[in-house]
C-alpha cells in the first residue's frame, strides 16, 4: 500500500495532468454523469411513476397488499437480485465499470502512479451511477405502490435504501467481473486497503486497453446502427464443441442442426434463454389464472420472455447478418428465416406451455384457461424477434442523413416494446374481460399480425439488398 507521502505526490501529479488536459475547470465528466442522473430522475418522475402507479391501481390492490406481506416475495426478490448480480458479473467481462480512454491507460495508468489513484475517477463515476440507478428504481417502485394506496407512505424510504443497496451489490459484481476475468501479470500487488481498492489494483494494462478499445467500437456500432459489429464485440470466444461438425441433412434440417450446434457451442445463451422463458412462463400462467396478480406482472413477464426467446435466437440473427450474400443451400430468405425460428420457437413453446400450465394448476385453475394464450405468446415473440433481427438501417430525417440518438434508441427498442405491449395487453385483457368476444378475437389476430409483419420485414429487407 503506498505511503502517505507517495499518495500525496500522486495526487499532485494527477492534478497537474488533469489541469493540462482540461484546464483549470477540471474534467467535465463528473458534471456529465450528474446531469445524466438528473435527466433520468426527471424522466422517471414524469413518465415512469404515472405509468407504474396506473398499472398497479388497475389490478387487485387487496391481493397485491397481501402479496407484499407474503414471505414468498422475499424469496422472489432474492432470486432476482442474485440473477442481476450474476448478469452484472458476466457483463463486466465484456465492458466493466472502469473503462478509461486508451491514451490515459498508456500514459497515466502505465506510469509509476498508484493504479487506484489513476483509476479512482472512473470508479467514482460508476459508483455514483449504480447508486443513483438503484435508488431511483427503489423510489419509483415505493412511490408507485404508495400512490396506488397499496402500501403506506413509510415504505418509500426503505425502498430507496434497498434499491441503493441492490445497486451497490450489482456494481460490486460488475467490478468483480472485470477484475477477475483478465490477466494480472502487468498489475501491481494489491497491497492493503479496502476490498474495492484491491480489485481496482488487480486490473492489468492489457485488459484495460482491450476493454477501452472494445467500448469505443461498441459505442460506434450503436451510433451507426451496426448490430452485427456490436454482437461481434460483445460475444465471448467459442471454446465448446469445437470438434463437432455440421453435416448436410437437407435444406431445412441442416439449418435446424446448425442452430442446435450453435446452442451447444454457446451453452450459456441456452441456459439463460431457458431460465428467462421459464420464469416468464410461470408469471404469465399465474396472471392468467388469478385476478389477484397485478397486470404489471404480465407486462414484465412479456419483457422477460422476449429476452429469453432472443437468447435462443442467435442463429436467426446470424442469418439476418448475411442478407445480400448468396443463400446457404439456396433457401429463399423468408424460408430460411422461418426455418431458423424452429429451434428457438420450439424450445420456447415447450417451456412456456409446460411451466405456464403448471403455474395455472398450482393456482387452482384449469389448464385450458392458460394454454391458448401461452401458445399465442410464443407466436407474438417469434414475430418480434424477426423484426429485431431484420430491422435494417435506422431511420433518418428528410433534412439530416445522420439518424438522431432518440431515433436510434427507439429503433432498437421497438420490437421489444411491441412484444411487451401486445403480450402484456393480451394477458391483461383476457383476465379483465374474459367473456369479451372482441378481446378474444384481438388476442388471436395480434399474434398472426406480428408474425406476418416479421416475415414481411424479411422479404422487404431481402429486396432492399438486391442490386437495382
């Protein structure tokens, strides 16, 4: 651990470096992070709170109040927090919380300065970000339940504290994912001090350079709308089933075998997809079978289910990346895209129907109450994932050839939003008005329309890649 004198010299040298780079006003990064948190807080207050409160009030408030006092809620919350921490640690392997610019790493971190002192500003930015995100989420949830008169007013303060603690836990897992995934050959001895200081000192120069360059390429891919470049940067190297070979089994079964081989080589994606699909299916089955479950659960379950289907659909996305190239085995684009839906769609359909019907039986309802709508959920998500894979280029304005940041964000999120709103609205409508013929017909028409829209997008993108 550096002595007090050396720590003082390091602070002076860092102050001189910051003065040379940014002038007497210092680095603007702190103000930018604070402004981003301020904007997020305003958006949550203007849009998140009214929407969440309205969804909570639309459900059975008495049943939700009982659910808040149930011991099962603590178990569910513990599972969600543990899953979030695991995902954060996995994300740290690709892009951790301490990503300094490459010149800073080469000229400052690589010098004789203490590594903790050189990287402490980025640690502070990330710590503030995770604490602000957790506290804001807790405030949103607590205030929404209080505003809907489901919980008393005093739950807001504990919700903020718990949210900040969860954010701190997720942030710590994020840091561990970055510090424990790389090599430490060029990192100094951790020395004494708090655990987070030791983890920061474990970061090697090579890994810091790699993550910084990767972060720049990911940001550039997002701004340019190049999803393939983003996926290639974020993907981990394939180390499993390298000896397995793909054999010709006909134009359809070869593509199916290709998708199965892809899941064997990326078992993490398969496990995540199965876990998310099963969790969402249980929530959907419970919502369809009991009016005491708030409709908000259906919308959250639809979002999670879309993520599960997407995790199983890497073959579909890779097929979309090859648009404009000669088709594999001569399959037309629409047929190839539909074929790549067989594996993820079949897995998702089996998991969703089995787990969702099991949840309905546990809730005391008949299997037929939930089965048709669980099947329709898979159809909706199949169309949404087609729209996500074959989304094309981001839209541009008539007077600006460069897409705006808001347009790119909406363009990325549109398939997810459509799946969430359609599936959540379908489940909510069926449980709220079970005898309405209009709701039943709409619940059958909407999935078919989503699937048709997805296949039509495949055809239009294929025609757009042809030479005129």
